[in-house]
């Protein structure tokens, strides 16, 4: 006897992501992921100046603004075979890093911690014990008994007055919650501290990008940050040192708090290192370019199939033909006119809505494929592709994570445990530690290059007559992002964005291969069909970002998510 | 501590771009004092919190859901925004104004005062223009922003001659030279 559960969040807008699962004897047997809102914003770009595209694309999504700006300028530069100055690469790299650090910290503490942390249980914690536990794991100064006591008192006050507003959708008391009151208090305290580090990362983006959200400093051909070490109005030494100080502070929090918290959660939920793998084909593109051309990179890219870390097919440059040739999108189960699988240059976006039909069309999201294969993208793909190619900092942080979590759990953990729901959280933290470390390196590369007297920031783009095609990729916080552009006589003829959450959240394709979200849910336990916390855990581990993005505030309505168990 | 005027909304999604449109009209007609910071934030989700944490007085401009016809103006205060719970969060877009404020309230770092100037939208599908009903509400929303600043005792005065600001997302397609 199977139960059908629909999780359809009714938020302030018409709904983003709907998940349907069939549960048999407490285990998910089938799953469907459905994007509930039509995008197609790419159509706004047709006929426009390619140099302006990034201003529009960074409004695709209110959360992932920077990444769409970066991918867009790279796509146009690729179409024009335009190199960009070293300073511009390094400044972009620092923005990319700061944005990613911010995004990962927000994801863990603000968006997914409540899946694992029972806030109400924290009021029962002994702050001295919490402090002792925290002290055994890190030297972070924000772990004193007094600080934990203050958070506990504040929480107790809120509970007494029934003002748990922000936590009302926490699944407290759920049978799948396993942390001790002390660990819960630790997490709630760090959740509050994370606000400050979110702000510091934003400051870095604002100093270099002019503003956040929605940076202002990009240009096709480079950046618009004039560099003059003696001028207050330009990028100068004072601003560079502000950036460095902020990045160093971030590094402290990431290594001494975020790292430890994820290791502790992973160690205390060992079952979640065994479920949620789903698709074990991984795709990650190289990023943080080190030269003008985009031929050498900090992070290696490549593909892995069937979880086999001994075979990686590398992706090595911005113009890589292996990547360029193999990306397609299918609309077999998506609400678009037709039933094709096409290369992004040849795609169109013609909506054709019909009823939700689990065997037919059931999502607004298309299904990207790589040489016909379903691919998982995101931090786990980033870490595994780096690990398998011997990327030193990735390997070092991955090993350290497995050792630390293993020590807390009293078990030996191998890289194989990373193919899982909590493995995705661990990989995100590993990527964040590596990025944070590399921030210092790229800051030095920029400072040294300026120190040599190089203040070049921009190469003028020239648009020839006729048609050019180009693609720009970026390994964004949620995974591989690519923008594809066709330019005709200097204006945009076609534009497609293949975004990370499309790779992961897309529906089945013409061959009925399930997407990564769908595959990852199969085998998940569900203890209570009315409160499918386990489904939420696995979906959140991908850091879904679907709506791209409208914003209507609902002050008067009562927002409830609909969970229907049939 | 500066008083903030922050607009929210996506200019690519028709009426959802109300906030930025009102902000632009406000800047065309009013000058603010050095104690006021004016900024369009798009649809920042939880990225609102760096702006709102430890802030003083804040004027927010946004579209709002309310059982009223499109273009209706609604004004809310801080208590209206922090008085309720939140929905299940699936994506980082879900946590928005209310969630950010509740989180900051819990951390003891919410703004001291908030005035939300809201307009009920009609169309929130892809598009660069406001619907007629919502466009007609822009002047009233602009006056409400100015009134909120006056009530906060922040520097604001009407320009003798309005200026014209062209939005970068102007629907007109520009062909490169």
C-alpha cells in the first residue's frame, strides 16, 4: 500500500518547486520534481546590445545576481574571442569567491540548518557543556559559556512569549531530529553569528562590485574598476586592504565554525551519509581563471560517470569543445511546445502549459543532459571533480573533513560517503573552505600585478558583421552555469541560460531518465507522511534556487505550505 | 545612523518592478538629505539582512498581496511584518522581508522602525512595463515615501523642477553604434 505525498510550498508567489513522492513501507519509491513557474526571461534579451546583456541577466534571480552577470560577459567575450586583462580576471575572481562564501554560509545556517537542528530542544541545553564541546572542536572565541547562556536566555524568552516567528516552520520534536540539546544550542548560537559574516562577504562584493545585490563594475572586455593607488575614488590600497581584512575574518569563521558544525552534524546523523545519492554522474567546469585567455584555472573541471573517481574527462578552457558540443536540453516532460532535445544555440522557449501529468508533461524546468546523460552539478560535483584530479586544497580539506567527522562519530569515513544527502552539505563546506583559502591567493595576485604597475582593466569589444556564437560558463555556488549567445550584426539573436538548478531539478527526459532531485529521493525514509522532513532534507541539500524571481510580499495572508498525503 | 529607503522587486517581471519604479519617480521629484540612503535591492531574499541588521528607520517599497484591486496602496508598520510566522522554505527566494525581520528580531538586531509602502500588483509575468492600474498608483506611492520620511524626521524636500532619470531596463531596444 503506497502513499502519495505532494509537498507544494505555497509561498507569497505562485509557487516555485513542487515535489511529489510515492512512499511504500516508509521508503520513497518514486519521485517527481516540478518547477511551477515559467521563466523564459531570455526572450527579453533578443534584439539588445550584447554589452548590456549582463545587466539584465543578473536580474534573472535576486539571489544569484553576480553569477549571471559573470556568465553573461564571459559568453560575449567567448563569441568575440576577446581576452580580458589579468586585473579584470582577479577582480572578478575575488567577487566570485566572496559571493560564493556568502551563499554557502547563508545556505547552511539560514536555509537548511533547521532541517537538522531542533531549536526548541536548545532551551534544555547546559551552556557550560555546550562550551566544553565547542572548545574540544575549535578555538573560536565566540564559544564561551556566557555567550551560550545569553543565547539560551534569549531563546527561552521567545519561547515563553510564543514568539518563535522565524522558526515556526521548524520540524521540532520530529522523530528524525537527533542532536543533543547542547549541539542544538551550539547551532542556534552560530546561526546568529553567521549574520555578521554574511554581511562581511557582502561588503567585499560591494567594495569591488560597487553595490550588492546587483554589481555595477562589470563590462564585456573586463571590469570598470579604475585602479589608481593614489586616488580615493578608485580602487586603491586602502580599499584593497579592507577587502583583505574582511576575507581574513571570513576565513576564521568558515574554518573554525562552519567546518566544525558541518562535521558535527554529519557525525551525528550517520544514516544520512548513506541515502540521497541519486545520480552519480557529475559535471563541474573549471573556474577562477589565472590568465587573460581563460586557458589556465585555479579549479579543474570535468565529468565523472557512475561515481567512478578513477576516470575524469577534463574540461580545460573557456572554449572547451567537449563542454560546448555535449550540452543539450530536453523538453519531453516540460511545458514547452514540442518534444525535442536541442543544443542551447538552437533552442527556443515557447511555453505550452497543460495539466500536471506525472507520465507526461509536469514541469516548467527543462532537462539538461550531457552527451545524453543526467548530471548532478553543485559543490559535490566540484569537490569530486577536484578530488579525482588531485586538486591539492580540495583533497586536503576533503580528507580533513572525513577525518574530523569520523573522529566525532567514532568511525572511519571514506570519500564514498560523500555521495549522499549530508555528503552534499559536507562538500559545500569543503568548497567553501577551499574558496576562502584561495581568496588570499587571488588577492595577492591582484595586489602584486598592480604593484608591477599594470593598471589595465578593459579591452574594448568589437562586433564584426555577420553571426557569432559564444558560451560562457561559471562554476557558481549551486554548480555549473552556462550562458549561450548568438549575436547577429552586433545584436542578440538568441540567448539561453542553462542554470545549475535546472541540471538538478529538471524532470525526466525522453528516455525517462529521472533528474538528480528525483533520483536522490528514491530510497529516502519518510517516518511521518504528514511531516515529510526527510524529503525536505534531501531537496535542501542541493540548495535549490528555482524561481528566478518575483517578489510580492504577503503581509495579510497566512502562508502555509501544503503537504498532501493521499 | 542613516534612514534607509529601499525598493524591492524584479524589473523584468512587470508589476513586480513597482518598487524600483517608485524609487526612480521619487528621486525625480525629491531630494533627500545626507542622513538618507536610497537604494534599489531587486529581489534579495536573505541578502536583505545585511541592509536591515542594526538599521535605524527604514522605508521599504514593494508589491504586496492584499484582498484589494490592483493599484491599491497599503501602508504597513514594523509590527504588521513581525506579527506572523513564516512558510516552509524551499528556495533562498522564499525567505524575504518577513523572514529577514523575524530572524533579526530574534537576534535583537531588527531596524528600530519600518514603514512599508505597498501596492497590490496585477501582472507579475515577464515584462518590462507596469500595468496601467499599477502605473497610476506610482504618484501616490511616491508621496507616501516622502510622507514616511517626514514622519521619521529625515531630510526630504520636493525639487523645484523634477529631473528625468532613464531606467536602464527601459523597454526601448538600443542598437549598438
